[in-house]
C-alpha cells in the first residue's frame, strides 16, 4: 500500500494491509525485519532525513503514528492525535517537523523536541495500557449466580472501576505496612494518607477509602478485589459497625462480599466468629438506625405543622392537585384518584 526509501538509498520500508511494515535492504533485496504495531492496515510510511539514525514513521487506518528504529527494530513511541484513518505523511525540508493528514478532516503538525524518549518507560506504559484493556474486556463471574439479562450490575467495567479497585488494594497494603512498622517502632508516624482522609483508626481508613469510590462503581470494584484481601476488609468493617461508623455503607459492602465470596467465606474457619457476631449485630444496628431516621422524620413533620400553624402559611403543596395555570384541577365525575407512593 505504501513505501519509502531512506536518504542514503540503502533501506526501503513497505507498509501493507496485513497491519505490518517490512524493512528491505537495497543491496541484496532481502527482508531485514517485519514489524507489527498497528491494529489495522498501514497506509503511509516515511523515513526521517537524518543520516545518523535510521528512523521511520508508519501510519495506519487505526489513527496511530508509530516511530520505529530501522536498524535496531525497536518501537520508539506512538503518536496519538487522529481519530480516523491517516491518509498521508510528509516531512518538512529540515526534517524536524512531520505533517500528517487524516480522514477525520484534520492536518496535524508534529515537531521534534529535545526531550529524551526512554524505551523502557514507553514499553511499560504500553504494557499497562494493554493490561487495562484486557481487564476491561474480561467478563466478571459472580460465583453461584447464573447470568441474568434483566438484573445485572449497574455499570460496565471501565478504567474508573479498575482505578477504584486499586484504591481499595492500596489502602489495605498501607494498613499492612503500618502494622508492621508499629510492631518494630512504637513511635512510627502514621501514613500521610491516613491523616488526609481524617481517619481515626486503621479500620476506619479502609472504609474511608472505599467511601470515596462512586456508588455506581462500588460493586464492580469490589467484584475485582482478590479474595486474599477480603478477610481484612471484613474485619475492618466489623470494627466500624462496632464503632457505629458508617453503618449503612459497611453493611452494604459486607452483604455484597458475602454474596460473591460465599463458598470461600463459608470454608474460612478464622471468619466464623466474625460472621456469628455480625449475624446478631447487623440487624440490631440497622434497627437502631431505622428508629433514629423514623424519629427524626416524625420530628421534622411536627416542626412543619408547628411552623404552618404559627405563620398560617402552608409550606408544602401537593403539586399533583395543581394544574398548569396555578389553579386546582377539578375531578370529573367517575374519575378515581391514583395512589402514589414515594420511596426515600
């Protein structure tokens, strides 16, 4: 589909629809190397104008521009900027500026800088990107449950959920390190992140880290936590419930963990005392929270009535009984009122 010859006329590079580039020697016409880095056909290749380094750029229908070393056969860097097929590339006269044209109706100008490109860092970033893509594409399996198309998790796996999972694991690793440091040095200062979260204990710190995750991503993030970290989460949340700290969130997390790790938890002898304690403690704590909410709700209703009686002004009006002109709508004969229940 495309080819280009280096400035010394010793090498030629070709790009084809097999998503690869081939480097050929013009002395004997032999193929030196086949390089693959695009996810679609290669549409343009261009050697740089330097005689010291044999570098070339390849562009493809995937919208990427990749810089290669034609002698060491290394991928140097990837230039992301286009959103559609790249049609052509060209260097300026001095060879320090690359111009690319794409099907996304844009022309981009890439200028050479003095910043050093470290290949190991580029490879590590690419490996991490591939890992995230595989993690996103991987299907989560909830143990003991069949796939239900009508009732699935609220949100699909994304980079955000993976980062949320890493936040949970990082918090647990910090607490593990803190406990080891406390055993060896009683005057050890707490991790700065514990103070930043305003946590009063190690157990509260784990829950505070989970609390910072968006509710829509919480269940998907917990589903990706390895079981090796689950016992520590259960122990920490049990202590939080004992301290009356974020009881609703702690209960929600515990019930979800028991659901997805039921087989493993039921075989963990070390967790039996905690589970037995939670079996009695959670209903009592939830009932206490429910009573407190009911008491506060009744107090607010009483306060509303007192304010209405004192000022002779109705604070809240039933919007369903008012038409668009601000007048109460009259019911027609034979018309039945609909009962609407609102859940809070």
